[in-house]
């Protein structure tokens, strides 16, 4: 999300570099709360559960592995 001009003074001059370091180096390109990958489409069930294609499992909104019943089909 771009920084609004009226709020630019709130951010340090090197904000784009800091932001990239945090999002891609420290967090590995994933959300630090739910572990969803950055800038990728993910299948989700609408209740917070989502498909982690790298680990090939369903995860909760907190990033923990969860089971989905046999009656589910994409």
C-alpha cells in the first residue's frame, strides 16, 4: 500500500529498504502471523483456513496445520 503524501513525514527516508528487509528477509516472504505467502493467490475456505501449497496441507488463520473433512472438494 503506498504511503499517503500527508503521512510521508511519519516514515524514515529508507522505508522501502526497511520494509523489504522485514517482509522478505526476516519473514521469508510470508505473513508473520498466519504464514500466508506474500503476493500469491491461495485457496481458502472463507473461515480462515487456507491451503499451503509448499507444505501441502491446510492451515488455520494462525498458521497451524488443520484437518479438513472428507466431504470437502475444491
